[in-house]
C-alpha cells in the first residue's frame, strides 16, 4: 500500500503517524482530506484529484479493506472501514482522526420509483444514508476542522430540480442541499466553508444501489446513468475546482446549471416541462 498513514503528530492527524511539519490548512499539498464512499465512483475519483494536488487522503467505505483500485492509488493515503449509518463507526473515526482540513460526505445510494411503489423500508434506508449519514459525519468531524477548513456534500441536480418518479432520491438530495447551505451560514464565522456538489446523472456505480421496487423507474435511471458522456473523473475534476474556489452550490455540468437556472428564473416554463414529464411517465406506467 502506497504511503499508508498513521499519525502526523500529537496535535494533528491520525494516531501514531511520524511527525511532519504542519502548513496552513488552506494550502493544497499540506491538507488532510477524508472522503466517504471512496472505494469507487465519484469518491474514488475525488481521492485521485486530491492526491494529485499532494494532499493526504483518508478513503472510507463499507468494505473491510481497500479494493484493488484503492490499492493502486499513488500518493499518501489510508483506508478506513466506515458505515455512514453507524454512530459507532463515526465515533471510532473521530477518535482516530483528531485533525482534518476537508471533510467530503460523498457516500450515497439511489432509489427510483413512484411514491406508492417505494416502501417505507426504502425511505428509511435512503434517508439514513443520504441525509443522516452526512449529519453524522459533520457532527463527528467538524470539531476537527481548523479555520480555513471545508465541508463538502455530494448531493445531485435532483436536489435542485425535482423530476417525477424520484421522490425519495429527490427529497434526500434536496435536504442535503439545505443542510449544506445551513452549515455554510453557521460555520463561516469560524472560517469553515461548505460546498454542495449537484451534478446531473453521470457514469458511476450508483446504478448498483437501485432497489428494484419500481422496475420501470430503475430502468430509466440506468439508461440516464449509462448514456451520458459525463464520468466520475470529469465531475470530480470540476467539483474540486469549485471546492477550491469555496463555491457553495457547484453544478459541474451544463444540464445541471441550465435546469437550476431555469427553475430560478423561468419558473412557469420550468413547471410546465416538469409536469409534461410527469404526464409522459404516467402514461408509460
């Protein structure tokens, strides 16, 4: 494993790492970054971006150990098993990581389907991961962030504009956007900023989390995820640029930007188009 981390020093880092000089938190190449859901997809792509900047990255995911893709990463990194729905896992992470510069709450799942086709178990699961997983992460690790620190939340264009047959996903991603905006207002006086990433569908491992309760909605989502030119690498590169600029809401592709601005500035045509999509999907259902 390349550059496996232990501890930077008694006041900063992961326990038991040899001493290294501490630079300013805002300087690329001197920072420690923790990313959830980092074993694949956007989380792994963002880890590569930060490693390329010279930062130290703590990758976390639900796997017991690092995957082969993680093991092949260059640079200085470590891996922790972390289930974002587990208070115990977050407490253990907080105990081990006593200083951090950037917290990336990226872990998430997708659930498609009409309201009546989505079970309460699915609602509980997606809320627990997509929303409460972020809440747990911020509660556990925001105290480790210094002035100049950053919180990142992976949301979605679905958190800004809300297509039919995606109620559970839309609701959790909209809540993630609201949480990010709230934290930014709360924590800026302490010098900590928040960025919320809101891309459209892009090629990643998200399709693997689809529940299958509404087969037609899942199939539509898989097509949207597979037929786009956007990849995790493209979204990660653009997202990190936005984070470095301390942008609050980052729409890293043209469609997400167009949809968001359409909703904000041309409300009536936007509602007409969304309702038309609803009529079309209702006929097909």
